[in-house]
């Protein structure tokens, strides 16, 4: 049997057992506890939920809005508590209003605990539904008062917000979207819209408790409303060590620090990979990594090109570059072991003929992969990062003796300059559209490569980016004295016009 006193006191119980959300301790407890805290400790009266799409953040906030109204009615004897539902668009706000209306009308558990919450009485001309929003049933029955004109729940948007309306709580649901962060002007408009909410709220409600905000957001830009709030709070804390922020912020992406799924029962790693395959890096980053790219790409997506290997020109100066993940720190966070096979054409365009990698490879499996690459691309040298790799070098030498084959490994000191400096040397090539990847590379690895290139330092893993940077050797086009490129190859008959040219067949030994 449901417990009304517990429902009013415990938001988790209300949201799960009364409202009907299918909540799990992980990940949802971390999302509901801050809502509970706004009632138990009014010093943190604002909640910001920055969690992935589909994690019930909006559903939890809707439940919280009704829970707070019911608490005001039954704990503080206030029938006139008002909630402003503000979103980027009216359509989104009205969707939340419809969801709340459905619960008030048809949720039998709520009706059992709190009596009728929806009124539609034509005979007495009493209705919960109004032109401006929803008036909760007990307030309809009690009648209106002169000092309160707004409904219990009303909707606002950027194009429809009036300081003539007032509220005691604001439910801010995705004030930013992909469209309204595209320019400085648009972001400024939404930031102004957010600031207009504060004169609507005031400082305290009718019973003297602080007004509240629940803000659910998808991070689309570093300077969206979410980013602005976090930046301003950090600045206040830096200038005043005694400053106590009114914000309780929940930030978590779809992955845990160890690379596992945060909500494995609904979004296991396999499901997240499927989602990722069908989204742009920008959308996946915003919706599931909760980390905005904005317009500050390391490499914009339109500069990343995939071509079929059959369309590759002759390649020379080929090498295999390897970023291993064998040291303890890399294994702990689930880094890839990344192998890239690359070469240059006569015009200094860089081609990545192959990419291989895994998070699951141990030392033995990585060594197997290196021997397989050596079999597939004979006589091409391998550059491998030498950081913490003395034990791995020893293991390779033992395996070489066991197999009777020696790998052409060059151990490379990659600590001579910062990682970002090494990566940035690739950017001019991408800007000039002079880098190409084989379309036959495994699809998941293609997604990882795109993610690392687009997000740069913000990417969760940077292993393929490291391996790519090792392939950048400062090669320039070979130009004849007459200004024409040297060693042009006619692929119509697969024979070079210049017999001295180094061809794809010469290097790859595959034709």
C-alpha cells in the first residue's frame, strides 16, 4: 500500500512508486538526490542536470515539478504554488505540459494518495485546463485569489516569456538546442531569455521558502546557458572563497571513467556503439558524452575523407605507426592499442591505408597483431612509442626468436614535444584536404578516428590521433624543374609513366 507521508517526504519514492518512473539506483539516484536536497537544504535551491539523452532527466524534472506542488499543498498549506515550464520552443514546453496533464488526469496512484488532481466539471464551469496552462484540482475547488493570476503550471519560451507572469519554481528544459547555438547573436538571445526568468521567480514563494530552478540541459556549446552558468559560478567562487553556490550540478556522460557503460541495463556498450554509428560526432558528443564541441573542432568533419583503396595513388615512404596501451594507466582507463599503416603520394598527400586496434588486446594479442601487420605489409618499418615499453620490447624479442622472424621496429621517443603540438602538425594537411583514410577500415574504428579528430583534446581516447601524428614526417611534394609533379602514375593500365617511380605494388607487394 502506498504511503502518502513518505511520498511527500521522499522524492525517490514519489518518482518511482507513485509517478511511475522505472528508476534504477545507477544511474538515477545521483539525479534524484539533488532534487531532494532542494527541499531538505534550501541553501542549494537550483539543480542542473547534465546527463545523456534518454536517461530520464526530463521525466524526473516533470515529476519533481508536481512533487513540489503537492508538498506546497500538503506540507505548507499553499494551493497557489506556480511552476514555469521554459524550453527553447513552445512545442517542447507544451510536450511537458501534456505529460503533466496526463499524470494528473489518469495516474490512479496519485489520485489514491492525494485525491482528485484534475477537474473538468461543465455543470459548475470548473476546469483545470486553461488557455495559459494547468490549474491543479484542489486549487480549482478552493477558488482563485486576487494576488495570483498565473496557473499552477504555465509554459514559456524564448518567443513567449513575460515578466508580467510570475512563478515560484522554474523548470528549464533544454533552453539550448543545436539551432540556437550557431551564432553569437543566437546564443546571446537565449542567455537573455534565461536571465528574464529571475525577475519572474523573485526570491521567495508565498510561504517564505526560496524559489527554485531545475535545469535539464544538453551541452551544445561552451557558451550556451549551461556553460555560462558554470563559468559565472566558477568566477564567483574564485573571487570570493566564502561564496556558496546555490547550484547543485549533476554531470555525467554515458560512460564511466573505466570505459564501462553508466547505465548498462538499458544502454550497454554495444547499444552506445550503435547509436554512435548513426550520429555525427557533434550530436553524439552533445547528447551522450555531454561535452560540447560547438564550432571549435580540432578537425571539422568535412575535412575527414574516406576513399576506397582501389582509388589510392601509388604510395611511398610507408610506415606502420603504433600507439600501444600496455602501460598500467592506459589499461586502467580503457585506451585503444592503435595501429595505423600510412604512406604519401608524390604530392605529399597522406593516406592511411589501414587501421587496427582494440581496447581488449593484452601484450600477447598486440604482439600477434604486429606480426600479422608485418605479414600483410612486409618490409614496412614500424614506429612504436617507447614510453614505459621496455618490458614489451623484451616480450617482442622473445617472440621473434620463437617465430624465427624479426620485426622492423623503431622505438620512438614521443616526449620531445607536447601531444597537442604533435597533433597540430596534422591540421594544415586536413585544412588543405590532403589526408585520406581507406573506406575499408573497420566501421567502429572509423567512428573512433572521426571522434578523436573532431574533438581533439576533448576526446575520451586519443590513441589513433597519436598514431596519426607519428606518421606526419614533413614530406613535401616532389616537383620537377618545369613545375610539374614527378612520378605521375597512370592507373588506367597500372603502369607508371616514369619507370623510376616507386609504385603502390613496389611498396605494398600486393599487386
